[in-house]
C-alpha cells in the first residue's frame, strides 16, 4: 500500500519561483537623474524668486544704482527705528511673501518640470 500523498501545498513547496532580477545600476542612475533634475528645478525657482525683487527695485529706480542704494538705506533706517513688534510684523510678512511666491512659482512650473523629467527618463533609460 502506498502512503505517499502529494497535495497542492507539497507542489508549491517544491517548485522554484524565479527571483526577479533587480537592475540596481539602472535604479541608481534613475534616482541620481531625478535628484539632479529636482535640485536644478529647486535652484532655478529660488534664484528666480530672489532675483525678482532686485529687478523690480532696479526698474523702479530707473536702473540707477545710486538711487537704488539710497532707497535701500532709507528702508534700513526706517526698519532700525521701528518698534520691535513692527519689525517682527515686517519680517513675518516678508517670510510669508517669500514662501507664497516660491510655492506659487513652483506650482506654475511643476507640470513642465514633470513632463521634461518623464521625457528625459524615457530617453536616458528606456524600460523593457
């Protein structure tokens, strides 16, 4: 009499499941590409936002640097003579404006960045 009984679970235990090959090199290359592109995007947004006030003030001063620095000196004198709560309010308003401008410009430029990144990833590392 044969007592050798094979069930479905016995077959599963004996079968060898092929392990998927992980392309580590492509994964690292893709990650580096994404990090480089994202840092370029972030730097360009920040430099644009930081350069925008300079452009506006130069435009208002008629591209005259002596007038621009005279106005900045006037602003610095008013800031130094202001009460502490006004200085704090002004600082917070500047911070809020900076964060709002950075966030707004990032949201406006994000779809273009994502399309460019997807095209670059597809071109650099085509998948199978």
